[in-house]
């Protein structure tokens, strides 16, 4: 599956010879993470580099612009003082590596676990805010031609079409789409949005920002979208209690941004884009399974990430229930109880047994193979927990149709209770350690 290290090394050698850089001095190593593109680190001519490439050419179909345009955008941002990696080569067909580009490696780490444990999270948060303001100063004349300009209503319609193409049967996502349609704000003067400005795409050394990565979905739009995206629950990782990128308070993040950008942030717009991007990432997760099924990318992470859709449904319901009548918001979720059985081993127990065996070979693997093993064990854990808890399915097309038509909303008796129970059970299977689940448990049940 995928490209071999030997073929990758040969292709990189051809690319470096073409642009006049040194010979490779070590084999490329696959970096962990990256929900969309592959990243490989290697050395050549005494310097370190990172290759960013698509898993297949089919994977690039329908994307808003090419890797060549993304590379030109990064260079344009660097020219305006944005801290981003230097692009040294864009892949050519003759290189035999597909679509991608090569960057000079920057110091620091993108590992959220390391970053969130830094000595000065408040100072880092202010620096990240200031840097986002710097990105937002770029205008269309500063960047390559053809960068998309977001039409808010068209973007919502596109999400809705993606939802229907994926079955259109998730009531909580439908509730989010209907809310977006009913609350879409008027458009404002567009600025360059990075589009993926959040923990995981920021390089940090010590407590200082050293690079902004992954510009593949940059576009012109509302600055509030970029600000809100980094504050979503999913990008706080283990620090749910620090709403701004897992580093601190949203108020501090916005204050630092406003001081640098010379603008005032609108809380209502911030909430709109938080809900929009939660629906957006829910659809992004959901589509991972389709990419795996189609063969565009058969990497294990794709199909496992698709199960993180339920995390976003949970976050979305926590956001939307603020609009429900008080009477509907009382704690009413039944705690998830394991299903007890005797006799021969159930399917979930078989999955658990395989996972335990895989754990015994963990120390024999390194790099991306070790990461893949962890993903495989996570997939087996989902199977085991589903068999243990037998949760109610979260798909319900009739309920979804009623919500989208306006016939059902959070003021409807029992709807919120039903949705809470559905997503609570689903996340308990898909991601039992997801921090928002503990928050929901405390808020929705009568248990501590």
C-alpha cells in the first residue's frame, strides 16, 4: 500500500537533481499525523527537508487548487513576513512521486502534547494570535491568482449537498445545517484565511511559534472563521478547559488578535463560524470512509478517522443546545451500561484479544509503522466497545428530514433528550477518552 521508501528516495533524488540541490544523505521517514496529506522528512546536502505529497493523484481531484498554487501561496506569505517553511521544489511528473512539494524543515514540533505543556502558554497564545493577524493582512494582490473567495450561502449549500451525498441521515448534523441556514450573517470584506489554523498545524519551539504549516485550504473569507476554528473543542486535545487552542482563554486570544489587527471581533460571528466549522469537520471526518472505500487512499487512518464524526456531533449538540428552552435542557441522559453475557467469546472480545496481541509487538516497530499499530488498536477498540455497549444507532433519516424542513427544532419536546442519548452512546464507543464526553456526562446525566 502506498509508495515504497526506495521509490520515494529515487524520486526525491530526481527532484533535487532537477533544482540543483544536494544528494540525499538518509532515507525519508514518514511523519505521523496528517489527516489529508502525507509528510516525509529527509536530509540532503547537510540540510533537513520535508516532502508533502498527496497519497494519490485521484486524491487531488476536486480540490480548490494544486500543490503548485499552495507552494506559491506559502512563498507569498513568507514574503509578507509570515513564518512559514521555504518551498525549495514543486514535484514534476518526471519525478514519479505524484503531486506535492518539498520544503526546508523548520525547528520545533507540531505535537500538541508537547506544545500544550510549554512553560509559557499565555505568551505562546498571544504570539499565535499576532501571527494570524499578520496572515489576515494579505490581500488578493499579494497571493497567486485563483485563490477561492468564500460565498457563505454557497458554502453552507455545499456542506448540505455533501451531507445528502453521505446519506443525509444524521439528525444532529442536520440540526447544525438548519441553524447555519437560519443564522448566516451578511458577508464582510474578505481577508486571507489560512483555513486550518489550529494546534497540530503550528510549529513551536519552547514557547515560541516557529512555523505555520498546511496551507492547502486557504481562501478569502471572514476573519472570524480562522479565529473560531482554532478554538473548537477537538483542537484543544487534552486541555478542554483552555478553549483557545488548548492554551488559554478565548478572551485573551481575541484581545491579542484585536491589538495586532486593529479590528473588533463580533461574538455572534465567532459563534456562527464555530458552529459552521464543527459541521464542516464532521463532514470531513464522515467523508474519510468514502475516500477509503473508493481506493483514493486506503490508509488505515482514513476509515478510523471517519469514526470521529461522533465527536463533532457531540460538540455540535453542546453548542446548539444553548438555544433550547430551559425545560428541555434538564439532565436526562441515561449512563451507558455494558452489556453482560456468558458463553463463547463475542466479536468484541475477539477484537480485544487481537488488540492485546498487537500490543506485544509495539516495541518492534518504529516511526509511522508504530503509529499505524496504535491506529489499528484504536479501530479494534471501537469494535470491542460497540459489542460491549450495543449503542443506539445515530442515523435517523426521518428525523433528519423533519429537522431540515423546519418541522423539528430544539423547542420540540423530547428532541434534545433523544439527540443527547444518541450521541452520548455513540461517542462512548467511538472515542471514550474524548474530553468533551466527560463534560457532557457531567452536564447531561445525574452522575458525577
